C-alpha cells in the first residue's frame, strides 16, 4: 500500500523526459468509466509506474491494481473482485505512430499535453474486468437431476479478444 495520493493530472512527455515515477493511490470514484461498470465506486486504485524516453518516444511501464465490487451472478449480491494489470504503453499522437510501436507496447493516444491519470489507468483496468463475477465461496444454484451434466458454458474462460472488442465499443460510446 502506497502512502501518497497519485496526481490527478500528468504531463506524460515531461515526466518521461525526467524519468518520472508515479507511485500512489487514487480513489476509484475518479475512474468514472470503470466505476460505472461496478456496483459501487468505493475503493482505491494503486499504481506503480515509471515513465521514460525510448528514442523519440515516451513510454510508461508498471502495474496498477484495484478491488472493485461487481454483481455475483449466483446470489446477485456484490462480490469483491481484485483487478491487477501490467502496463506497457507508448504515447502516440497519430495513428501512424501507433502502427510503428513495437508489439510489446500498447498505444495511448495523447491528444493533450496534460491528461487525467485516471483515464490512462481505467483504460487498462476496464480490460481486466471479468465478463461474469462470482463469490469464490458462492454455491451455484442446484440443478435438478442434472448433476452429471457438463459445467455450464458461462464458466468457460471468455475469449480475451472478444472481451477487448466489446469493451472498446463501450469506452467509445461513453467517451462523448
Ligand atoms: Zn454470490
């Protein structure tokens, strides 16, 4: 647990030139798009990030984590779901630059010199949200005479690319 709050706004290019570090916490309620997908906006996001220049390109590396409340699909109560993401982003200003990024980096489109750190963190954390959430100790509804059936298809691991596409659509829609 970091003691210091994270800054609300950051200047990625300036921070990268200074090899800046961002270590701290931020209320989940500042990540409005992520919080909108959760039962409650109570909670804390933690991040441990380093910025640097790689040639002409600014990059940010590190990790972020949060525990969010999602609806348990078995009992319909709130369930705590821990999210943790590794972050490796290259800041780009054009689509061309995005295409030139090495495959180890995801693009982050920088439209302003100064951006809310929350928007960067939630872009990554939203992708880590599970499609369905369960309490780990929550019993499934009993089936009647179907105990020998194969496990329900909802428990299969979702295709991560399908999740990504779905969430990209969602982010775009609420971005206006
Ligand atoms: Zn439950």
